[in-house]
C-alpha cells in the first residue's frame, strides 16, 4: 500500500518532543518545504492548477449538502479582526465556531441586505458558510491560513472587481457590528463575528484524469469528500484508529487526519494524537505494510512534503530533531 497523509500542524503538535513518533518520522524522511498552504497543495495534487483562485468553495459546498449548479461560489468564513497598533489582523481560529442559532440569524440578515446584489449566503451541513454569486467575480482571494495574524489590508480581494468586493466586505462588517447575535456572543465572552473572509472562489471545474492513481480517500472534511466525489474516487470517513486503514485492500490511500477544533490542546491530548496516528504509521512502515508514505503537513502558508520508505526507518544515523526546525 502507498499512503498519502494530509495533516495540519497545530502549534501544539509542532512542539511535540524529539522522541515523538512524528519527529522520528521526519528525522528518517526526505523533507521539502514549499510555500503553498495545505488546501492549495491538496487541490494541485488532484490536478487543479487554475491561475488565481482554486475552486475550493464549490467543491466543498457540493459535499456539504448544497446544490452548486453552474453558480460561482466563495467560502464565506465568519472571522474576527483584531485591532493592532496601526492595522487589523485576522485572529485565530478562522473560521470561528458559531452555534447554529447565531449563524442562522447572521446569515438571514446578510441575505436580506444583499439579495438585490445577486448574493446568497448558505450554511452547509458541516456548519461552514458559503456565498453563491450570480455572476463570476473577477477577483483573486487569499486562503485564511495564509493571512492569519497578519495585516488584513494586504490580503483583500484583488483584480478587476476588487473595489466592488471591498465595498461589499465593508457593508458586511457594518451589518455585523451591532448584530444581536454578536451582542449575545460578547455577553458570554466569545469572539464576535466582525467580518467575513472570502476565499476559494470558482465554478465547478470539469474533471480530467488525475496525475496519479488514488483508490480510496479517507476524510471527514468537506473539501476532501468533495474531491472524492468530483474525481469519482471511493471515500469513507476517518476511522477511530489506524489499524482500520491497514485492513483495507486499496493500493493507494489518501488519509486526511482530523483537525483539533479547539484553540488550546493539552499536552496529553497531543501525545495521544501522536500515539494513535503517527506511532502506528512508523510501525507500519518498519514492518513493510506501507510501501511508501507521503506526509503533507500544513503550517499556515507553508507545507512540509515528507517522503519515507520502509528502508529509511533503519537509517540510524538520521537523528530526530524538533519539528519546528524544518520550518525555519
């Protein structure tokens, strides 16, 4: 079996000790750093190489219970901007976790306000927000992972229609400023939704052959599920443990490891994640149950692409080192 694993490297996972299974895997592997966020890398590995935006919103929305048709879609993540000394920055997490009642109220207000502009905000089954647009928006956008904790001014929509869309964003912010749902969030010390982050715009792309063979996608997120449907690849939800992956008969499997949805994770939780996923990966490689392992590890606007084969696990002279050293 060949296995490709996609994983977001949280701050907590990045600080796992050198003795962790993840650090030992990196220590034995060929590691390359590329300046591409994880979602973009995944799309490009599926043969989506459009200039400008990748159609992440459309592919995700189709897997999220929405009828995408031939419309142009954007992800419309509820976010919080923080005032710095002389600019606003995009705060983590993005998107914010918004309960269904508050989300429904905010989206209803946005739809009432923007209906005459041919804009329709929708909420998917996952709780993600999307924006359906009647006409193709002549803009390019930035994925939130790239803009995180940076001056948002540098990451606003660019292109022919940029002035129009910056105006729309300003209207969204004014509408959300004193929204009753935000007042309730503030009363319980939750971050208010003071803006919407637009990204991943496009229409549903035509499918061509994949650049490589994939037999099974194992994922619980809507982007990977949408890519599986779009590419007509068998898919299943992420199992509780790695043993179930090894028991499948597929020759090439893609596994998207679930993200921790909380901003803070305990040290023991991170060790548990390492033990449940990366330790069995290391053991399966050493036992030659995996012919080749590729790890795509996303860290904001960068990725580590890690390739390791069974023989590499026996290269004792390659020592593990702190994970963050690979991202310097």
